[in-house]
């Protein structure tokens, strides 16, 4: 049953339920009809017995048989039924049978003091007969009128059949119409399945939601939403591959050139040492570029942040400053921190926030002059990282968050992805990033939108 389609399960369920209801209703109708038959024939037997109790049985003779047979035949409503289902017998006070209907009545068994209705098995097949016993008016005779119970069963069954066969035919027609309607209502689902089966792998256009049942509309909407997310993801992947190929081409070419120079300068140790040094720096730059690109790709593929961690900004800032201490010392740069624990962003991903701080500090150190000062200011309104003794043109500020953007003439090594990663992490934590530059001081401000 579980392996069947939804349509077949519905049809099968309707058939089972309808058949069960029809069958139970038939049994209830047969039981009710059987009870009514008992009441009707019991009353009829009793009335006939009372009428016969007023008869004069003193002068009974064989000629009376024909009259009694005619009386028994009158019990049938349409006059067409025979008297095999009825029986008559008369007994005197000693229990001797003085008259019977020459059929089933001869088998009636008299018992002393018997009265009212009794059930007796008669004949070789021991069929059950319902017999009413009543005294004659003069008290000298006992009249017994019996009827075969099987006859009552057949009469009740015929009554039920006359009613339920038309209803059964109507039920079959109803089920056929219902199956046709189910098939019709499943046509939109078939069309959706056919549309999906005939689609090309790169076709992520939304499904049409016209003329579909209301119950199917949420499914179509969810599938369209999934197509949109897949399309967006594929677009990001294509962009990532294109950017990676473009950005890695130049570093790899430079590495090959340095390797060729090192090989050609086998007789010049100084030149060879310089080429190897440049090769090592190029490898380091390429490694950082790949790491930054992988980090950006991972962040862009994250639809949302699960707020399942408490953020300790004092610890995060301290760890980030400690990681960059060596690079800062090489340029005699001081890192100053001012921390206010009332910063509203208290939950998020510690790893991503650490990556945000590391990229901000790395950028500040790379693009600051010697003996500069970097300040990390955490307040109740924002997180601000500023560095003095730097220069940047004002028209470059709006483009700082773009991937691989590096101002023309920039001599400092970098990947152009640091601030893009910062903006992505900030957006995932419901924050915005603002850039400002004044009096050779460049500031990056993280502002929570909560």
C-alpha cells in the first residue's frame, strides 16, 4: 500500500471505505428487517391462532383439510407463495393430535402446559420453526400455528436486496465518477511532473502557478524558491570560478617567470637568491589569495547565521591583536584597544567574527606607513577600526567592498578580498559597514542594525 501512488491510495481507500459503509449498512438493514419480520409474522400467527381457537373442533373430519389449506394460502400477500413455510396442528387435552395440515404440522411436538411462542427443530434437516400455542375457547383443544424461520430470513433478505441493490448500483456509479474526478484533479500534478521531466539541467525558470489546486500552490512556491536559490548559488559559483581564474593567472605567470630566472641564474648566486626570494613571496601571496577566495566562497554560501554562540568581543579583539602583533612590530605600528562591553551584537559565530577582525587588522597594517597607530574602538553603538598615516582617494571609498578591487598604482601586496569578506560577515550578523577617510586617517565602522 505504501508503494502505491497517492492517486491509487485515494481510490483504494474510497473503495474500501464505501464498500465497508455499504456492507455495514446492509447488515444493519437486514437485522432491522429481520426483527420487523419476526414482529409481523408473530402477530399474524397469533391472530390466526386466535381465530382458529373459536372454531368447533368437536366434529373435525378429513374434509376440513381443504378448508384449512385454503386458509393457510391466504397468509401469502400476493397469493403466489406455497404453504411449505407454514404449519398447523390441533391437539386435545391428552396431547393427541386430532388434526394437522398434512405437511409440517404433523411434526409439531406437544408438551404438557405448553403456551405462547416456542422454537422447535422439525424434519430430517432439523430446521427451526417458530410455533405459537394457544388454547381454544372451550379449553379442550390446543391450536399450534408454526412458521419456518428460514422463510423469515429469506423474506428479510429479499426486502434488503430490493432496497440495497439499487443503492449498490448508485454507489458504483458514484465511485466511478469519484475516480474520474480524482484523475482530473491530478492532471496539474502530472503537468508539473512532465514539465520537470522535460526540463534541461540548466533550466531553472520558475514553474507556472496558474490553474493549480490551492493545496499544490505551496509546493510549487517552495520549488520555485528552491530554483531561485540554486540559480543564485550557480551564479556565485560561476562568478567565483571566473574571478579565481582571472586573479590567479597573473600570480601564477609571475611565479613561472621567477622560476625561469632562478634556473637561468645558476651561475649568479645573487640573482638566483633574489629570484628564489621573489618566488617565495609570490607563493605566499598566491596562498593567501586562495585562502581568502575559499573563505569568501564559504561565507557567500551561508544563507544565515545560527545564533547559537555568545560573543566575547574583548577576547576576540585581544586574540586578533595578538595574532597581528608580529606583523605590526615589523612596521613599528601600535595597536590600541578601547572596549565597551555594552556592544549590542552579543550572539553569532565566533569563528566568522574572528575572521572579520583579522581581515580588518591585516588591511590596516598592510596599508599603513611605519610608526602608524591602529585603534580598535568598541562602543555601545559600533565597532570602529582606524589607522592613521595612510592615504586613499575619496572616489575609491564606495568601491572598497568590491571583490578584487585594488586602487590603481597600489604597491602593497594584497588579494582585494579582505573588505569583501568583512562586508559578507557583517551582513550575516545583521550589520552594515561604513568607510570614512579624513586627515590621513582611514576608518572602517561596523554598525549593528538591531
